[in-house]
């Protein structure tokens, strides 16, 4: 290792081996973070999703009630029609 090359690199980055120089350099530099408008919109959407309940009780409560009562009936034809419609959407 060439000592003069190390000295040149040290001068290039203006590093200092003294404690006062290191403190002075760290005070001058600061990190900043800027979010784009898309990032801000994403953050707002993420917070809204986190605040929303996982289960929509207004939809599931009547189904749960009819299943527990034993009155929930599924039409095979209706189920098949909906299944085929979903399949057609995916194609």
C-alpha cells in the first residue's frame, strides 16, 4: 500500500483523524427524506385500509344467521352460472 495514495484519498474526502473534525463534519451533514405525491397517496391509502375492519359485518351477519338457523339454501344452477361468469372474466 502506498502511503501517498492514502493521503490523497484522505484529502479528497476531507476526512480528519481528530475528534473535533469528525464532530464538525457530522453536524454539517443531515439526512432528509422527501416523498413523492404518489408515495403520499400510497401512505394515505394504506392507512385507510389499515383502519377498515377485516370483515364486513353488514354483509356476513345475515348469512351467518341463516346458516346457523339451517335455512341457508344454495341453488346449484345459480352457483354454476356465477362460477362460469367469473371464469369468463378471467379469460
